[in-house]
């Protein structure tokens, strides 16, 4: 389930995850964009405006002029789920990835 975060608690989560090397040993939560649902020209890019990582000055969510779609950085995303709740087109979801992805691929 996706927990609700305030900007302050999300900032604490970022600091905690950075200090511990990225969170738990089992899985990494990241947000992904469904390209067929993302319509940044029809919204006010609420995902980007509400992202606590973006608010701290890092480009976690960008809307690229070439593709005209939102792009979420796997390296910067903390998996807080705020963008999922803010997207009016339900184009963003949270997935769990193994922390050591190289060991889990075939």
C-alpha cells in the first residue's frame, strides 16, 4: 500500500534512505509512468510540482520537450507515492524492484 507523506516527512525519508544506503535490503520502490496515459499538456504537471525530491532541487520528475511525457528518475525516486495520488490521469504507479537487480535478472 502507498503511505501518505507530507513534504517534511518525505524529506526525512530521503535523508534516512540516503544515510542507510537506499532503504531496505529487499526491495526498492520506484514510480513509473504509463506512456499511453501521461498527458502533461492537459494537466498542470501536478506530479512534478508535488514531488518532494523535486522540491528539494533535484530533477526527479521531468517533462521532456522531445517526448512530451513525464520521466521519473529511477535513481532519485524515493517511492513515496505522492505523484501517484496527484496525477489526474492515473498514469503513474509504484513498483517494487529487488535492491540488487543484477542478481535477479536472467
